[in-house]
């Protein structure tokens, strides 16, 4: 059987026809057009799905199910998406509408959750029963896979690992609470720490690179300068990796997965990040004499959303 | 079928013959005798198991399996218990030895994990698919139940929720790290906070109750005074409940269980604790418009260890 995967972002909807091994047979995209409201977007999603199935030369009869990754969650008790910040959605009956338009079972889950599932079907965590995928981007998202299936808990509100508190009373977070992991382990955190470096150290390499303008600091710039050995940015990076590993160790103590998969913008720092995390994490581990999760980099990049969404309906 | 449950503590080994619904048919105990070494203890455990089966009037043929709860974990990759602080055990082949002596399959897991399983089979979380049991004692232990089975992760090092870090760089913990949840949410944390109150406020009610001697502060005393409305102890209690809920909310964001079960010494504060936690927890929740875990008090008390250990081998 084949599966349709839809990856809904604020700017575009990506779609793909995917086989049971997570291979994309065909993919395409359309603008999300958020300003038109959710009904128009969902109709376009259905039209896009039908079009790519046709273009792939396959029939809808061959499609077992449709999966959708969204920047939010669906409430399984109501079947509604209570809200999606980027999409301005409130109480949207996404799966019901899409199922009506396509005549297929529709599964909806968080975009980080589906990306984690994708890596476990066709990416770096393939072959493992359990993994935790961590997107290190504007925020920190999580995709927990247990027994080879996406895990989001009893009410669909689990897997939000970026809002695990690692500094009670710490940095204020957009979620309204304080000290969430994403305030210390996201790309945004690197930018904040870079800005603090700039303020303390007006003559530093980072300051020169942005001509003293803190609004021009990017995570990539800080990471590149750290890689080149600039002491200030290296210290920011060291602090970043420390907080990243505080959270990873807590996840070992709770979930004890076989593997952590690092994805998102910060993960493009590649081996530089991976080696630092692999060196730091053991310093935070509780049962030092026993095996614990290995750490890897995500491999599927932008295709993870489509592949993982498609795999939501696969019965492994 | 019937099951034998063994609950190994530093002072005594408790044993019970348990039916498939978690009812204890007969129970007994013997001294652990830690100083004699692990072989003598394990031989006594086997003898105790055989004795209670005989005294129950049942035959060993009716026993499906034997479960053991220990203050530590078994490494599933080696079948050894790497260490148990209270028992002075190092690399002990517990399940192998006991299985040899009793001729039955033997399952070993952490004492908090089996207590959580017991509550989900025969206690307050019965009927739920997922729960997190939290022992609020000298430390903070955790028993995660997913799909009605004890969950300890891929390498057996999960479910150690007391060592989730909630204050990076915070209070030093016995585990060698800093800021672990158990440094803020255990009975020991209440004693520490009570001692701090005493030092700041020599004329307070707590100080009078212990005649100014910080070594006489107990968690029960602080909680009792808080219940009576003493402002200083009420503030300690408020702070304690805050940190307890910081950790519970993180567990919602990760595991999203159906129910939290509070056990251990602090939970004997009963409704006073339960009501405070139920009032505080919503202030820390991420998806406020969606359902999340309810909070309950454990009901099985000291029997939880024997029942849960017995249930490790039950195929639900």
C-alpha cells in the first residue's frame, strides 16, 4: 500500500506519495495561504493530494491513509486542532474535513513528532525501537518514538520536550512559563547568548562580524565563529551544549531511548555539534556503568515532514 | 495462575503469593541480612518464597513467575544488578540465581517502578492505560506505566524521574549532579527547607517545636505545622508544591500520562497535599485548553512492592 503525507507550514504545504518503507515516489507543494482561513487551506491540501497521486500514475485505491504534520496538535478527545499559532487556526476539524474530501482515514500529529517518526522509518534511527528526535530551531520540538510508533501520550499533549523546565524560575518562555529547555537549547537561545556576549564584549569577533548590531546576530554566525576558535563564541557554544545535555540527560532518566536524533537549524553545525554533545552528555548521566542512548544527526532534512506524516497511518 | 512477589529492602525482604488481579493470598518476610553478602540473601529469598507457597496450600506448579523489586535496576544487557546502595550489591546475578533456585522465570525491576505497576493493577490507577507513580520519600522515585506495563526504557535506566534536572546548576545531589528534582520534591527537601526557615527565623513555631535543633526537623513536623497555618511552614510547603508541580508539568509535556499517583512518606499528608497540587499544577501546564493528567494519592501503601513485583511477569 501507499500513503499520502502532508506537511503544513506557515508558508507552504508539502505533499508526497510515500511507500511503506518511507520512500517518496512523488512530491509537490502549494502555498498555505493562511490569510484565506483554514477551509481554503484544507481544500487546497486535498486538491494537492489528489493531483500528486494522479501525477504519480497510481490510483487512490492504492492509498491506505493520509497523514498530516502540523505546527500544533490534535485533541484526540474532540478531533479538533485547538490552535496552530503559525496558521491562526482555532478548533479546526482538520482530520474530519480532509477525510471527507479524500475518502481516506486521516491521521494528524505534531510536525516534530512526525519528523522523528520519519527518521525512525527511513532515516538515522531506522531499525531502533525507540528514539527521541529533537529539532533545534526557533524553538525545541520533540518526536518520541516508542515500539516503532509515534508517541504523544494519552491526551496528545506529550512529546513537547522543549517545554520541559530545566531552570525553574529561569528565562521567560513564549508559553507563559519560565525556564523551558527551548530557552536554552534552541537557535534562539544561541542568538540571545550571542547578544549577551556582544553587550559584555564590544570588541569581540562577533561584534566585528555584525558591526556592533545585535539584531544581526544569527545562530550560524555564532557557531561558525566558535568553530573557528573565537574564545567568546566558543564559550557561548560550550554553555549551549551544557544546557542541551542537561535536557538530554533528563530524557535518558525518564525515557531511556536507544538513540537521540538531533535535527533543525542548529544541527547543520554537523560533526562540530555532534562531537561536543557526545563529549558532554556522559558528564550528566546517572547510571554511568550502564549503556544509554547514542546521539546522531538527522539525515532526512526537509523531507522528514512528508515521510513521517505519511507513516502515521502505517501499521508496522 | 499465581505469581510470587519479592520486595527487597535494606532491612527486610517481603514476599507474597499474588493472584492475577493483584490480590495477596499470603505474605511473610525475613531479614535481608545485608552483611552476609548477596548469596545468603538470595538463598533466603528463595526459601521464603517456597515457604509461603507451601503455607498457602498451593503448589509451585501454580506459580507462573517470580518478580523482584529492588532499590536499583537490572542491566538487561548483562542480567546483572550493577549496584544497590542499600544492599551493598555489585554486579549481582539476581535473576539467574533466583531462577536456578526456584525453577521459574524471574523478573527484576526498580522498587518505585513495581509500586507504580501495583497501583495500576490493583490500586488507584487501576483501569488506566498510562500512569506515573511518584514516591516522595528520602529521594524521589518513579514508576512509569505505559500500555498497562512497567516502562523502564531501552536499557533499563529510564523511569528515574527523581534525577530529571529542574534547576540546572542548583542543589548538589547524591548522584553527583546538580538540581535534580528530588533535591526539591523529596521529604529530604522539606527538611532542608525547614532547616533554612529555622536559621532565618529563630523564633518561629518550627524552631520552638524542635527546641532550636535543626537536626530534629522532620518533613511530617513541617507539614503538620503548615496544615495548622503556621506562616513559615506554610511558605515552605508552598515552595515545595511549586517545585513538585514544575516536575509534574515537565512529565506532562514529555509523557502525558492519564494519571499521576503520589506515594511515599510525603503523600501521608493526604488531602492537604493533594488539594495543593491540584491547585498549583494547572499554573504550569502548556496546553491549558486540552485535558491532561489527573493527580491521585497512592492507596496500596507497603503492599505495593510485593504486588507490583509479582505482576512483572503477568501477561495482561
